[in-house]
C-alpha cells in the first residue's frame, strides 16, 4: 500500500504532466466543492462556513470517500469574507440565512461615486481597509483567526496525499468596483466617467500585483488562480474588455509564470470572443478552466496546442443526470480533448449534486 507521500508525489507528477501537455498514466482529476463535501459528509453548511479547519477536514473526508482524486482546488472557505472582494456583505448560513443554505454575496451598491475620488487620492489599500471596517459587517477578529487556519490547507492536503491548487490568487479589479457599485452602475460609470474608472482600476491593479508578489513569497504554489466574476467578454465591448480585463489578466499571468507558477484561469462566463488573447503565453504554462458557458470544444480548437484544459462536467448534469449520463459525457471529453486535459466540474461541484454522479465523473477519469 502506498504512503500518502508517495500518493502525493504520484498525483503531482500526473497533474504537472497534463499541464505540460504530456500524456500522464491517467487523466488527472481536479475536484472542488466545499458545500458539496459538507452535504456528502453530513456537516451543516452553517458550520463549515465559519470554521476553516472543519472545512478542510470535511473536504479531506469527502475526497477520501469519493476516491481517485488527485487535486483539490482551493483550500478552505471562510464565507463571511467572500463578499469582501466585491466590496459587499455576505449572507451566511446560520446567521442571515437558514443553516443549510449556501452563503450569498449581498450586492447592494454600498460604494458611491465619491469613493472613486478617495481611491485616487488615498490609494486602494487605505480605501479598502476603511470600507471593510466601516461599511461591511465583518468580524475581523474571527476572520483573522479563521484565515490563519485556512493557510494550513496546502500542508493538510499534502499530508492526506492530495495536491492543493489555486492556493494563491489576486482579487479581480472589476469585481471590486462592479460589486461595490453594482454591475449596472459600474457599466454606467464606464461610459459617464471612463478616465476616473480606468485610473481607479489601475490603482487597484497595483494593489493586486503587490498582493500577488507577497503571496508568491509565502510558499511554493502549484497553480495561481486568476479570475473575475465580471471578466467575461460578453459584459463589455471588445475595446473596453481589452482595457478593463485583458490588460490586468496579462500582467498577473506574466508575474505568475515568471515565478514558475502555472496560471489557472478560472473562467466564469463566456470567453469565446477573447480566446485568441490567451495564446500570448508559452506552451505548458496555463490551465484553462471554462465553466460551461464557454464551449470547451472552441477552447480546444483555439488553445489546445499550447494550454492544458480542464473540463467541464456541467453542474446541472451532476444534479439532474444519471451516473451513465455523467460517465458518458466525461468519457467523451477525455477522448476528444486528448493530452493536456484535466477532468473537473464546470466551475464548482454544486451542493446538491448526486454522490453517485460525482463518482461516475471520477470513474471516467480513472478509466473505469
């Protein structure tokens, strides 16, 4: 029987081979789904939402039972802080929501037009610290304690034999502003006062670059996640998308690659119009993860020769389909994507996914 250290080394090698577009011994399985794991293990969402140590333990117990998983994406969730990166509060199960409800970002447009001037005058860090302290309902003592425990996630997963990915990540420049202002008001701001918005975004980007540099100093990350919930091409005209999204994506990705860290593109929304931009990076440096809205076959067509692709089992299929449906879909992806492919869910495993369906996806990756 292999030790957990041997399993970890084997799984890391398998994952890295797929990223390098080489052929591993089997298709790597990258799993994410904190709320699913809680339901799978009979743990209340209200408990894991505010207890990162329990969250990690619950995920490990779940993946142990599911079997044949190589990589756990993300480390742990502290739900009250989720909305902070959208300058918004979070409704938390057991507090503002029923115990078994999923946490929700409460986007109410707390940021004002005048706040742009504050960012320009004082910088984003000073603005962000004041905003979160005085306008968001966050228990900072609790958050500091829980985020400290969350930092132990990579070590905990490695000790259990699993690779932990996406352990570092900058915020999304547009997410701060479009969350704080609401998407509708942010879109209006882009047309009414573009120079001020662009200047604020540049300042936020500098903050994100410095944050990412600090995260890179803190440990050896396997992948660094770049994502923006409002980053998809469909939100903007091509010219504006280049200015408010791609400009920053490119800089962040270059920084990760320069430091030997694989870029994990977590692509929420439809990026089909902008896929060619992602050819700007060397072969084997990126893992592209569409969420089902970007056609994975178009991703393969445009990027398949230079980028590893993770796909892309749809959340509705895991909830409403049968194990046979899931296995057939996942097996077809493995056949069609070829080398440079990692099995995974489109975005995140839904809390109400059927366990037998998740196991069918994992079995397809294992060739069973």
